[in-house]
C-alpha cells in the first residue's frame, strides 16, 4: 500500500538509495534538506528546506503535514530525538531511526539487541551534554522508545560499505594495499561485520513496513576476522597488506578495533528479513574501488 513518507538524510549514501527504493515501491516521498547537497530526484519528491538541528525551522516545515512513516538517518543524540518527538507528535504513524553497532562496546562477535537494552535506559531530562557517538545513538534510541507517543524502531548498522561511501573507509585499505603503504591495525584476529549500502536501504524499507518496535541488528551474513578481510583485498588488488600493530593515529585503519565487534542478526531474520552473504558482494566492491582513479 502506498504511503506518505518523510526521509531525514535522503540526499547521499544509503539515504539516497532508500529514497529511490521508496519511489520504486510507489510511495509519496518528502525529503528534508538544507538545500546544500544536490539530489537526483527531480520532481519525483517533495522537498522541505530546513536544518535538522533547528527545531523551530523543522516545526515550521512540518506544520500542517502528516506522514505514515518517518525515516531519520541523521539523529545523533537525545536532544535531537526529543526535538523530533515534539515536532512530529500527532503528525506521523511510525518512526524509524538509523542507529549503530557503536551502541555496543567491542568484545563479542555475537552481540544481541538486549545486550544494550535502550528501552530500559534512563536519559536525564532536559538538554543532554555532548557524549561520544555510540552513547549518543543509544540515548537517542532510549528517548524514542521511552518517551515517544508513536511506535519507533531502530536499525543498528555496522560499518556501511558501498561505492557511494563518502567516508572512504574501504577505499583507504584498497589504496594502501595496492600501493604497498603500511597502516596500523591493532588486532587482525578481531571479527567484524559490515553491510552494503543497498542492503542498508533495503533493511530500512523493510523496517518501515512492519509493526515491530525496538532495536534490530542489521548486518550481512559473515563475521570475518580482519586478517581475512585484508586477505580478500590482497587477492582482488594483487597487493599485499603491510600491517603494523601500533603507530600514530594518523596511520590507523578505519577498521582498527581492539577486539571482536559484530552482531547477532537473528531477531531481524526471525521477523522475516534475509541478509546477503558478505562474500557475495565484498570482493566485487573491492574490485570496483581498486579500478577508481583517486
């Protein structure tokens, strides 16, 4: 059934792919944008010009409107979550927050959602001081789950990879391995998980269309050790990773973690989502990135 959908953070990376998928599914899509990032959607979408962090501007833009689903890819803390609740209460049917693996501390390759039960996490009332990224995402989840009068779900994503990844975390490794340049990675035996940008968009689309609430881990099937990831890059590029166990932060791998850091995705699978195999897409993505001129 076609729905009216609002996407906050829909002009780049997997947010842009989500918008395309929503349009393909026949939904009426509105995107919130500051107007600083071009988008390819033309007249297929409605645009609200506002800064996500300016609550007054956001409230003015949302006045008199209603959406069945809101996707929020750019909420980073409790303050922004509470602002969203104030703005969207009475105007929406369901809220989907993009959250993160970073709500978990490293130390396990099988982290389940209940390990960080944000529905039971109390967040201080009033403005909350700035906190690290992962803690901010956990507090944002807690605010939506505990305080919102509308149903809310959160997608806990690991590192998202793809050709549109503006952070270039995989590109860092591809370039250095191709060029024979060393980098620092403290524990190549640590297990990690990833998700492709297309799969992240598919997951958000799915999560917006079900009734379940709360957090859902989302990652491609496969939890390789980092040395296995580097080996795959070696094979696809013809290079050889030169890994240092320690060194300056400026030489640190964006994948550098001290211990296992991967999620159990059984909750989403049991609810009906089928994840891709990591081995089905990572080698091809490495080849694509290796062919780029940087």
